[in-house]
C-alpha cells in the first residue's frame, strides 16, 4: 500500500476500517475455536476420541457369478 493518501482524516478512516476487519476476523476465529472445542467435548463424552479424518475405503465388490451352464439340445 504505497499509495496512501496524505490527508490524516482519510488515513484515520482507513485505519478504522482495518481495525474493524481485524476485530471481525478475531471474532470469527474465536467462534470457530469455541465450536471446535464443543465438538471435541461431545466426542469425548460419547466415548470416542477425536480422530483425523481420512477418506473411507470401500471394499471391492465381488464379480457377479457366472450363469449356470445350460445344456444345449
């Protein structure tokens, strides 16, 4: 941001805007952290320790059985 205005009133307005943005980000971070902690407590209460999420591997399906041989007449 090398092109800042020289006028103090506009600089204060920019600074206030940046302060609000930082405060909003801190609020969101705090909210998400609290939600995460609540989910971890619920998992612990359910008797399951939190685990790393990883893609589930589906078992391979067996090929369909061959049709019974028919006697040709």
